[in-house]
């Protein structure tokens, strides 16, 4: 089949790879000049099934309420007169029960573990270099109470196949020597030996080149205007440069997905949640972390990417705003200096902010729509790097009418 994929981020490029491998003629349409120019550009870098908890949990409403008065909360709500935002937040809050958090986390980790396996296959076959690092991730806790709570909470991930181990501070420092000078500041860690990390932008751009070598056509700098439907099917994709006709179409457009689907009567429960990241150079004499991870007290993630250290934090409910200022990174930078005082050249950061395309449940939407030739690979949210490869293969299997490798319950558009 001739298939058009909208979007050249992690979701779109991995979808193109899987569809081309299956024998389809694929064209990717992207409004930016190169792949991975938005959410996939400077994310946390962690491939982390061991951290697949859903954000919608019983404690989330309290955190959001506190964020109205404090700027140091991991989840931050910025009040806006935006009906779309309030409708999404209502659905998010309805998922903030213990039972729904358990269900949604189980669905997320099922996809994450499958996706990690597929990602390994893609890396081996494609040979893409992206500073990929195995050996595990550390989820650090600064108090014994917090560590004990995390140990209890990790059962749901362990029951779904994650290998997770509780470490005291000495054991954590033995795994990552960069923690040794400051180990008194932590009580210990949850260690996920199979979690990994790498540069998602380098992966996406390298895989796009491999896709082109397989015959995939990329149309960069091409803004999508709309889909046109006839007789219950998608007949054409309209862009600023004209129209494209194909046998099938895939929306993998991140935060633009809901806008593109809405005129077709397809309501996607996706809303952008803003995240902040900074990247600092590592030079001779620095002692950066050897393993990536998360400081669970300040909820900032860190990952070494070659000669750079990536730091990310915050989930801000603030609409489609991507602006940022140095003060937005104050807490993250303070926490990083405290944990890894000689980790990198913190005085020379590169700032970035992006929008994560989130569903209220935290699970993506993959597969069919009311239109038999329109498919979805959307809503990968804050774990797009972890979930994209598996979502892409499942999408390919659905497009081809095959049986999917894993149970798709909770991972599809409702009713499809």
C-alpha cells in the first residue's frame, strides 16, 4: 500500500520504519525542516519501564493545587481560560483513583517492556548511533520514608515484569560512583537494572536516514492543513504545497493530532503538558553520573549523552505555550548541582521547553479510527522514547490486519 504518515518525531519515524519494513511505500510529511524538532528533540533520554507510573494518581490533585501557590512542584497548573484544557483536566482528575492508577500503570508498563524489546531490534538492525547506554537506571530517594513508600509502590511494576531492586545509599553509590561524595544526602534508591538511556533526537534523525535508504520519502517543511473524507474514507491529505493521495494515512503528529482529527469527527483526548530540559557540556575534570536516573524528591531526570548531561523536570498544564526563561530552570539546576556538584559545566546550559502530547490515562492511542484507512500513533506523552518502537510495530500489525504481539486493551481509540 501507499501510506502517508503525518509527523517526523519519534512516533512518525518509527512508524515509517516498521511500515517500510513490511513492504509498504511510505511518505512522511513534516512541517519542520528536519526530524525530531519538537517533543523528541531534547527529552529526558531515559528508556524507563521501571518508571512507568501513570501521572494520574491519588496524590496528583493535591500537587496541582499546591502548584497554584508554589513553583517547586513536579506538576504545575497555570490557570487559563481554555475550555479544552479544563475538559482534559476533568478527565485527568477522574483517573486519579487508586484503582484507575493501577490499571493505567499496568497498561503502560506492558507496552513499555514490549517496546524496549522492539527498540533493541531496531538499534541492532539499523546501526543507528545515539549514545545508547545499558546497565540500569537509579531512582533516588532522599528520605527513608520516601524509599519505603517507593518500595511498596513498585510492586505493581514488578508484578508486570519489571526487575526492580531496593538499594541503600552505599549500594547506590557502588553502582554510580558519582554519588559517593554526596551519598549522605540520599537514603537509597530503587534500581532498575534493565532500564536504559540514549539520545532520542539522534536516534530519530539516524533512523530517518535509514528509512530514506529503504525508499521512504520525507517531505520536510510541509505544513498539513486538513484531511478530506469521501464515502466514509480519507480521500486526500491537504498540505500547504498541495494534496497527497494514498491508500492509508497515519496520524503521528504529537500535539497537532487532536487538531487534525477533530474536523473528521474524531475526538482525541490529547492535551499538551509542558516540560523543561537543559543540556550542559561535560568536560575534562568533571565527574558526571555513570547511570541515568531520577531524583524523586525534586522529580528531575538526568542522563549522560556522550559529552553532554541532559536534565529534565516539571509537567506544566499551561496550554500550547513553549516559551521559557532561565528562572524556569532554577529548581532543576539547584537540585542537579546539589546531587552532582562537579557533574558538568552548569554555567553553560542550553535551555529547551516542549509539549508532551498526553492522554488523561497516560497511555497512547494506537490503531484504528472510524475511517477504515486512517490510523493513529498518538498520545505517547512523557514516555515517547520508551513506548515509540513498540507502538510503531503494533500500528504496522494493525494496518496489515495481523494479530498484535500484545493485548491492546486500553491502548486504542475507544470503540476501535
